[in-house]
C-alpha cells in the first residue's frame, strides 16, 4: 500500500496539517475473498464434504461436520488450510482445495454528476477513472476537480472510520497531481459533485 501525504493549510489555526491517504497504484497481488463470492471447496476423496459454497454477509461459510468457517479477508489457499486444520479432528490427512467460482464481493459505487450513478459489481480491479467510465462519464454539470473517493478504513486502534480522498480530474490527466489514478477497493464510493 502506498500512502500519499497531502499538506493542507488549516486557516483557523494557521498551521500545516499532513494527511496520509492509503492508495494503491498497482492491483493487489492476491485476491481476498469476501461476502457473496462463490467457492468450490474440494476435499480429496470425499464427495460428501466437497461442495459449492457462498460466503455469507457475516464472512463465514458453512461446511458439513465442521460447521461455520471464517472465509472473508482470506485468500483461497489460506481458507483451504483453515478447512484442512478443522477437518484434522475427524480425518487423518485431509487434502483441501478452494477455487473461486464467482467473484461477487468486489464492487464500487459512483454517485453524483455522472450519467448512470449506482452500484457497479466488478470482476477485475478498477481505477478511479475506470469507475467514472463505468458510470457513463460526467454530466455537463460535474465539478470534476472537486471529486473525492469515500473509503472505509481503520485507525491505529482498529476502529472503523471513513476517509475522504480528494481527486482532481485535470491533475490526473496531466500527471501533475499528488494523488493519481489509483486502484479502488471494494466498497469505495466515487462522489462527483
């Protein structure tokens, strides 16, 4: 993850404040599973335990004999290892594989002065400009240089909070901006005033 530091001038205090925005300029190396993803769990030589499963909104999958298993936020290989560990209680040497059958957990929202605002499920990683393009581009009333991305993050104590990442369209096109055309995370909201 890349942190972009933007210096802002606090008018009321007359001081400069640095804000770090967590952005990525390259797609993630590994896909992390999330709610609504469809998986094929295969337990070698055991058809009764092998099945297609959907990750529930709470991030869990349900498996016979071992019950609920946390899946969201893991890679397919990490989940396979977790299931195998749980199966060791009832099998000698379980061999488990997990394949992603359908990606449904990666989506973005585009709101405001775009042609088609809404939720956009994606099958591959997308940048800010690609997100705007999916929404049909800007309307004639769009304030392109006042765009921002709303993103949920966590602070140092693990508490969830929302951050607002400013986007200047002209600076992205010219390549002169401090925040460029970064990759969006699932659940990001592009707001075009």
